[in-house]
């Protein structure tokens, strides 16, 4: 038995003190999960005992104490000087012969298993990493594409020295670890050839919001260091765990990243006195940037791996334990391997009983956008850091703006009010550290360093979903904190209006009974951006429009597939946030002028004098001018329900003027594979036209429920254009005539044993309207998210009075 070597098949998770978190987890998975079909490259650990042996035999403990015992970790200059001296002390150590022999024997055994030319990944594994207190993500170094004993020994010694990088020293101080008692073990494992394949990071939880029902995957070409370092914007994917476990194998949603760089093996080694480069970055070819780097089959296999890994560690821990994993796809054998797994240490530890929500109280010009990290808001003066020598310029409360945030900058990240970077994705190191520190950050902005000026006042908002916004000036914002355990349960269902899929996971923690109104047109407008008929009939559009559509749809099989996939994934994201509670999805309800503003829309829309009561809603669905577009909508909804597994989706038809029109629409839906009642499909109708109320019994024979659209019902009952400021004083949802219409609708639905709900904002704006609705016995009230919590309390009080 080697004294300083432990193979993965000898290790388990309880061996952290001996081999560090990374090695212990690799051993745990190698022993227990390879039999579950998860591929782990074989390898061995050089133990923490070996680290102590090196320092003992070179008698350097005293020298290290001299550098660190009186260190002020918040003094950036001192930290840099002392860290450099500590690393030099380790570099100057000589490895004992017996250790070299044991490492050599283990290396030879790996060559026997994988071939003489096997390359190695050599990675640090600290004895304190992946603990409940701290992840130690990115604190120590890794070296890839290592070949030959001399290179292996050199990489080993560099890993030991990385225990004293500036960032690692500071990180230990911040998290209460003794720098002299965190020991370094080192991973030596078969290198997965992702240099000619793909790699990435994944979480078995949404890393921004803590939504536990999804696996989040990032992917890019080449070695994974670019994703970790934040130098590229990767592709990203979500998979919904509950439906996946039921056998529905589908990607929940995806986002194409620019993937500007690809890290590959370096053919020539560049060496100076402190660093060896075994890899290099090259520009990603244009044709690769424009497509997703992994296919759905790969995404779903990764999701399967993530779920199995989470289940294993959760069973072992006795509670749900979300995991943070690194993966690599070998370009030689085409297989996907897990190369690291550790507990997710931020969102999984968040107090779920208390809900904290940030909201801007003011608006200003949006200067820049990027990917949001977290859900908070921060504001301050810009301080651009273009070189580590500028770190001393940073003041507490400034907004850190940089190309990317090196882990060595954590001391200033800790005192920043917010962080903005040109590069990176939501799993890059800058994002991980920002999350851990509880700082709002926006990554992948591309031109923040160029556009923002030192001293400029800005507000960084991550409170609007996946997109983060940099606003001009210092804006006022509020933070509301709610103890969810104190909220009462109401008999009336309190539901939520939601159109933006980017907000779905953020709002998943709201205690609602489902989504009462998911607006399809929001997804078409903001994500698809193209008129559906322009995708079907390219011969009717001009060359410029066709070229723009080609750019948007390049990553998809064809333009129509683009529409179906983007729409289905947007709707599924919203439905997943409340699954298995109902999600009522309204089919598109653009007016003709709104449709015309979509890319290509001008070629298919008529100019109407009054589009508010013109060619909209149900009238479009069977009309020759749009029926093919409606067929695409139906194809997307069929995919959501039958292929993605979201049987909680209820479809709703808007602005259905006449009973005959409702029949035609239902017939068309059946023709396109959406038959009411089949596979549990329910179809509601919006009750927003006086004729819907007058003929409520007839409409109830066709549909499974009604949702009262109080905005249009008020407009058409009172004859007031709700878009007109001139007669706005006459627009009042509380008018006795409007309230009578609502009462008749609720009574009609009840009489016909149909669901009744309302999706206007009136009940939250007007307490007396809410009270009237409760008295009527309406089944559900659907509100904008910002009024849900207060309305729950209000409705509970009303129910105790009237029910």
C-alpha cells in the first residue's frame, strides 16, 4: 500500500480530511455511481499527508507562519506581497524521493489502464472545500493536459503552492479557516478529451433562484476552464426534474451563448519561472458559435446524471442536497463524464420560510443588459478594474466593473455594492463568488468596461429575471420580506398572472394556487420576435427581413421549428414554476397593430382604424390570414402537454365574440391535435365581451371554465376605449353595470358547474371589488405577482367575514 497515494476505488465521501472534498467526492461516485451508468474517469489522490510531508521535510512551516500570522487580509497590497512569498516558499521545496516513487508507480498504473500516451488532469483538493460553510470554488489551481512524470511532479507542486494564492488566503480568513490547517491533496485523473469535445458545469437546482425542480446545465466547446473563469458566455439548458422522472424526456428551455473562445491543448509549452501553460484559447469558428454545442440527447443524459448524483448524496445526508457538478464530453469516444461533484452551498442553504423580494421604485434609462446573477438590486459609483494593480482604488460601496473578475479580487468583491463584467455566464467563477457573497451581479454584458465611466452613478438590478439591467443613476428600491409560514390559506384560489418565462423560477416560491393567466404574446414578442406567418411564407417578405429571420433561427432545424420550440419552452418554463398546480395559458391575443410590429408583420397585417375591437383573439384562429400561425401555436401547446409532460397546462381562448366562433376554434384545435377532454385537456374561454355574459350558458357547454377579463369587459360594457387618456375618468371596473356583468358570469359558471376566475388587476387595486367577488363565490382570483401576498391576507379576512 502506498503511504501517500489513494485510488478512487479506495475513497469515499468521509475521507475529506485525508484527500480533500474533490477527491473524496470522486471516490464516492466512482465506487457507487459507475454501476448506475455514470461515467467517472479513473484516477488517484495524492493525500494531505503528502502535503504535510513535503512541508515537514523542507522545514517551511515557520517561514509560512512569518508571512501569515500578522497578515491583514483586507490590505490588498500586503495580501499580494505575502501571498507571493508563500507561493515562492512552496515552489522552492524539494519533493522527497519516496513520494516521487509512489507518484510514479501510480502514474504507470494509469498508463497501463488508458495507454502510454494518456494525458492527465491534475487538480487541487483542499481538506476544507465543499464543506457546509464554504465551497472553495476556484480557490486553488488545476492543470490540464499533463504528460510525463516531470510535468506531473511540477503540476503537483504548483497545486500545493496554490493553497496560498491571494484569493485562497483571503477566502480562508473570511470563512474562519486557519490557513495553516487547510491542507492540500491533489487529484490525478485521466484527462477527458473535451479539448476536441465539449464541457461545462451543471447544478441540480437553479443557481440563481433556488428553484429545486430543475437541472441547470452550461455547455461550451473545448475544455471547461473558460466557463469556470468566466471568459465566455456558454450555451445554457434547463430540464424539469418532476416531468423527467415521469418519463418525459424534453429540454425545458435553452439559450444560445456566444461561446467566443475554445480552450484546447497547447502544442508548445510556454514556461517562465512560475507558470507552465499546457492549454491555449482559440477563436470559436463562426458556424459553431451559431449552433448549440450539445444536442438534446446530451442534455437529457446530463440531467439523468445530475438527478442520480443528487439522489445519492441526498439519501446519504438524509435531506435534499442539491449538487454542483462539472462534466466533460470526450471527443475521442463520444462519452460524457462527470469530473467533479460538490454540494451547492448558496441557494440550497437559503431560508425558504422567508421570502425576500427586491423591486425598483423608480425607472431610468437602461444603459446595459446581461445575465443576472441572483435576484437583488445594488447601486453605487462605478470603479473599473482593468488590472490587479488597481485594486487599491476600490472603495466600499462602489460597483465593480471589469472584463472578468479574477478570484484574486474577492477582497474587493466583498465590499462592492454590485458587480458587472463584460464576459462570463451564470456558472462562471465571478457569478459563483457573487452569489456566495450575496451581491447582485450582471455577467456577459460585453461592453460594460467601454461604456461605463469611473465615478458614474448606476443601479444594477437583477430583480427582473434572467436579464440583468444597468440603470443610469442611483434609483430607489424596496426590499419586502415575508414570513410565508404566517400566511393564511384561502378558500378562494389565489393565482398569478405571468407572461415572462425569465421570471418564472424567481416567482416559484410565491404561495399561489397556480398561474391564472400566462400571456403567450409576451413570449412571441420578446423571445420569438417574428410574425409566425413570416416564418411559414418567406416568399412574401423582403430580403432584409428574411436575412434577419435567418439569423434568429440559425440554431434550429427550420424557421417553423424555431417558433414551436421557443414558444413551447417559454410556456413550459412558466408551467414548471407551479407544477403540478394549474397553469392557464391564453392563446395569442395581439391586436393587428401589435402583430404588425413583429419582424415580418408588416407583410401580413392590415391597417385597422380601431384594432382594440378588430382582428384579434378567436377571430384570427380560423381566418385564412392567420390560421397557419394558429396551427404553430397549437403545435407548441401539444408539445408542451404531450412531449414535455406539462399536463397542468389549461388553454384559454381570448376575445371569443360568438358561440359559433368558439365552435370553429375548438374544431380547429382538434384538427391540430388539441382535442378538448383528450389527455385531460381543459379549454377555458375569456369572459370579456358582454355577449359572453349574456350567452354564458351556451359558452359553458363548449368550454370547461371562464376567466373574466375585467379590462375588456369594462371597456365594452361602458363603451370606453381603455387606451384613451381623454375618457379615462369614465373607465371604472367598479361601475355597478360592470359588477353586475361579473356577477352574472360567476353565477352562470356556477350554474353550469364550470370553473370561474378573474384575471384583471381590479381585486388587488380595489378592496371593495375583492369583497364583492368573494361574496359572489368566484373560484379563483389571478393577480400580478407584486400584489399576491397582500391579497392573500386580505381575501382571508374577507372569507372569515362572509363565508
